[in-house]
């Protein structure tokens, strides 16, 4: 009975608890409770593993647990909301590394294993865990700005990537055939290099996709390591994380209108000229025909006074300038003036899925005011004023009019269909895609270049003064 309880019933209940916690995280109203349930399930899972393997009496185990908990607590307290994507990427990598380290720590048991299946799943766990670790580390460094966010390519890179992948597979087969721990160490080395090369050629616009993908891989690594060690809990929870991460990855890919393989291959022209002949041709006619009727900053008070419906479009620039509180103040002023106010959020507006939602929720923006692209896009045509804060690629009409760019074919927020658009961006330079935003040249667009934490309050002041 005790064996059944420890090895089957409790792992199943813990996995169900994780699943319920994920379900609660679908809305901010219950997300905190879902997060707490997930944390509680993790605590129970750790205690269960300690009991299963008789580790309660090991001082080094408790020292490691306490040290890791203190480090995690300190990191959680110090990290800023804008740094959450980097933190998530780092945690993904550490999850993959943990799975690989567990397998390496159990090599002495594996040496006595005569069945080929144990060696195979161990090699797979090492490969996936190592790729997750090195790829996530590079992604985190890119997000932090320590490595350029643009895709990095060099001569022979494609050949090297393929050679690393094939070598990893061949070494895994060799480990199964020869029962050789040396082959497993070689699997780790090749996988680490493959993860680095894989992440280096992924550019800034695709970061939400690669973070979701690596999150999925961290779960896959945990699940495979659980199978290798005969641990039902690790296998079940890891599979849950893997499936959830892959579903989110597919959602992000659909938002970018591309497949996962194209994202992982990178976009070589990403670092191309910010201004191309195609994008210039796409707007030259509009710029000349609307020049005489172009709106200016002097029109902002009148536009706000006459507006009935206003949409806010946040982007990663809002996070960089820490302008979310200024956006909330503007929304409050607009609502006080009797305006209908909504927030249109593109799925890849931030550096990770849901980033904009977290930033705005942090300053008290009600979740009911946040609308995803699929639900809000049809309303731009009937909108009086759009205020874009730090957004660029997600509303760039060139995505539909220009071929051969990183955002070509990407669904965008139809900001250009609104009657008037106020853009609060730092400057008119292209976003992470490197593609010039043709929206800036349209006559009904008013650019307010500068730090959004300063320009957005100017709009609020213009609204309150005219009221």
C-alpha cells in the first residue's frame, strides 16, 4: 500500500495539482492562486523525492536546498518586471541543466545497466537538457543586451549546426551500442555547442517563440530523465511542461505567421538596411498625397476632445521606458472624460508571451480592458484615436506590403485604419526587425519622438487642460 501511495498516487495528485494551477493562470484574477498552488505542489514533490530516496538525513542535501531557495528568493525580489523574460529564459536553462546533471550523477548506476533502453533515454535526456541550458543562456544574454539581439551568422554555420546535430545522434547510438559513459560526455559537449549555435541565429522579433520552445524543451528533458530513472513524478510533470510549452510555441508561431523550423533557422536579412526600396515605394504615394492634410502635435487637444473611442497599443518600448504608469494615468484621464478606452495587445509585443499584460496589470490596468489582436483588430476602423506607446513592428504596414523581410506576412495590429494615430516612440528608427515602419509617414499619424515616460504625460496634460 505504501509503495502504491508513494510511487503512483502521490505523483498523480501532484501532477493534477500542477495542471490545475496552470488552468488558474489563464486569467489574472486567479493567477496568483494558481502560482501558489504550483509552488505548493513543487514543495510536496521535492519532499516526496527526498523521502523516496532516503535523503532526509543528508546534511548536504538540506544545505543545497536552503542555498538554492535563498538564491531564488533573492533573485525574485531583485528582478524588475522588465527583466522577467531574461529570468524565464534563465530558469528554462537551469531546468534543462538540472535534468542533465541528474543523469550524469547517476552514471555509476547506468554502467551496470545492460538493457539498451536505459542508455538511449539517458543519452536523449543529456542531449535535450544540454541544448536547453546553452540555448537558454544565450537567449537570456540576448534579452539582457550582452549579446546583440540580431541573428548572428558566419561562414559554414549551417554546416556546423547540422554536423553537431548529426554527431549528437551518432554519439547517442554509440553510447547504446558500447555502453560507454565517454560517449555520453561527448553527447553533452556536442549538444551544448548546438544549443549555442541554435540560439545565436534567432533574432529579436522571434524571442517569444524561442523562449516558449526552450521552456518546452526543459519539460521534455525532465520527462526523459524521469523515464531514465524510473521516476513517475519527474516523467509526468516534465511531460506536462513540455506539452504546455509546445502549445504556447505554436500560438506564438501563428501570431508571427511562420513555422517553428523557419524561426530556428533564423533570418539572415534581419540585420539588413533599415530603409529598403520596397518600403519606400510602399509609402511614397501616401506621403505625397497626404502631406497637405498631415496632422501635427497641435491637433492633439482637439482630437482628444472630439474622440469617443481610444485604443492604446503598448510595445516593448513602453517596458524599456517604464512608461506603464504614465499609460495608466492617460487611460484614467480619458475614462474620466467619458471616452471608451481599450488596450490592443499583439501576441509578440513583448519579449515573452503575456509580457505586456504583466506590465500593465502591475500598475492596475484591469484585465477586462486588455484585448488580444484577434479580438480587437476589427475595431481600429471605428476608432477615433490610437495612442501607440513603444510599439513598432507589431503595427508596421510593411508586414503586408513588403516581401523578404523578417516581418513579411506577420499579422499586425491594424493601427493605420484608425482616424488618427499618436505614436510615442523614442525615435523613428526601425524596431528589432530592422524594417522601416511605413506607418510613420502617413498623414493621420502624429509622431511624438522621445522617452515615452515623458511624452505620454504630455498627452495626459493636453487632455486635462482642454477639459
